[in-house]
């Protein structure tokens, strides 16, 4: 598809503002989506939203104008809203889809476009490939960029906040959090969940301290990713104010971040294991447990312990979303801090994840760290790590060839199973594993490993790094 700037990854199309992510390219993507929608409905209705990044509201307006020119009824938001709120609005209002201008957790120089289908889920690969093909036809002037002008009003205001928060109140026991007397610090990282997560807690009578509660298009210069480094300030405040837990969401609130009562950042893999155990054991939500191929096998251990099925998917939450829609799972998650549950949207929801973690602390009377210690006693310890290797194109090419090879042994361990669901994953006899997965959009190979001790994880990761970098 030479010359086409619109390429969807695992979660939408993203690019650097003014280089790849331009008004011209946003209009091109919107035109392709308009042709996709009008090819399937005589009167499609969509919601458009945006995050707190530079020019996001202007990009959303440009996309809406193109959609409307093609006869799409556009319900446009007038302030930044979280991706999960827009996903719920699609389902609640029976829209044909939605466009959200957001680059999620990426650094501030990026922006992006997420396209969701009528089920509220991220568009599947067959859909995004069709949108890319339609963009190519618009570029070739086989299809129009702008449609004819319609006299009927096709713009309508949209505000998904109240309906979404009512849904959250049905999914989370906010009363239990209040009765337990939890004190919480929340960091929206200058993102879209301001006035969502913290307001829901305050309305329930929970003491909440919020930081970074304003728009900063530069996100303090670091980006709205709820990483250990970016949540250091949150950790300090949790300790200073004697809080039970620190909660955070990324730029569009589809990812979560959590800090324990002692200020320790809890990695997403552990949060997923804890929530899976809590929802099945305490909340008794029926169904299996799902994870992506790159996510901790702690979730497998929880599934075995509770005698429920385990589902493994390729990387990309859209695949877990399918299982939610099929009502097969109680919870699904991915190691990059994405999660949703049965009966909820088939999209990552960082707000829901944070509130469920607070509920677990309240109802179990244990901190996240104490719950993790108890879980390890039940199912055994799991330690995991992820590293991104930025490679020169020639090194990337050689690495891709090497990943096609099957291995009987790796890092002196016997390999008992090869999994090529997404990249090369080698599961060893002792239960440890390593995954080497190339990025589809940049010269990066992502390395993942897991073992029963942190020392073994380091050994596996060192061997994987050597494997990829050496000719």
C-alpha cells in the first residue's frame, strides 16, 4: 500500500504530530471510515471524541466535518472523554461506530485515531485493512475525500460521562470502598479521566486526593504512561497522606496504574492476577480467564486454582473483546495494563480496573502487596519483565529471520512448546518462558520473559537480548 499514510496497529493509527499525523491525513482516514460506514448503512451514526493532546479537538472537528459531508450523523463531544466512556456510548446509544482522536499513553509529540465498531470494540484487522484499502482508493481519487453538502443538520452534541459512570456504579461496589474508610490518591496524568474516577469515588463518600488535574498537552514532558517512573510522585503522596492505594490512568484512560500503600508500584501483570483471583473467588463472576500471549502465566495459575478455562489470544485487546462479547470470560487482560470484565465493554477500561482494585482492598482488608503475597502462596511465585529493543533496519531484518527458527533448548533450558500466536514464544520445561515479538510499525523487537525467580527472569532476558542482537 505504497504512499498510503494510514496504517492501523494493535490499537489504532498513530503518528508524530505535523509529520505523519496531519490534518490532511486525518481527513483521509475519516473519508475512508465514512466510505466504510456508508457502504454498510444508509444512515450511519457515530460518536467522535478526543483526548487532551495538542490540537486533538481540532483534529476531531476535521474528522467530523468529513464524516458529515458523506452523510454520516456525527455526535461530537465538546470536552475530552476517556476511550472506555466513548466505547460505552457506542453500545448504549446504538451508534454504528466511533472515532477517538488519541495516542493513548504515547509521548506528547504523538497523536492518533482509534476507530471502534458498533459493538464498542476496537476495529478488528479485517475492518482496519478495509479502511486502509479505502484510504488508498481515496488517494487514487477513485473515491471522494469530501462528500456532497447535506442540508439536514448532521452534527449533534454528545456527553457520555453520566451514562458511563452509572454503568461503573453497577460494576463496582463503591459503597464497600467508602465503608472501609479507604483514603486514595488519584493521578489522571493530565488525561481524560479527570472528573470521572475521582468524582465517582467522592460521590460515594470516599476521601480522594487528585494530582495533575489539569490539561497539559506536554504531559510534563514525559507522556501519560502509568509507568513506575511516571508514578513516582503518586507513590510519595500515598505515603505522605497515609493512603490505602494510589490509582492512575493513562492519557485516554484505557490503561491503569497502581501504587501500594507503601508507595511501591505494582506491575500490571500482578494487578491482572490479583483481579482475576478476586473476581472469581470473591465476586464469583462466572466464566474463564483470558490473556494475550505476552501476558503473565499467573493468570493461568489462577484459572487452574479456580478450575476455570484459560484463553490465550494474540497481542491486541480486540481479541479479548471478542471473548467478552461471546460471554466466555469473567476477566480478560494484557500485560500493557489493559483489562475488562464480563458484561462490560469489549475495550480496555483503566477506570474500571482501578476501582475494582480499590474494591478488592476494601473487601479483603489487605493491601495489594499483601494480596499478592497470599496469591503466591496459593499458586506459586511469578516474576516477569518486558524490554523494547530499538534496532537498525538491517539488524531487525536478521532478527526476523532468526525468529522463524524452532529451538529445542534456550538459555540451557529444554523447550517443551513453541507458540507462534504472535512472534516466537518458547515455553520451557520448568514453566519459564520467553517471547520475542517484532513491532509491526517500527524497528523494535519486544522481549518478554517470566520465571519463578527474578534472577531467572534476568537470565532469560539476557539470553533473548543476545539472541536478537547477535548476527
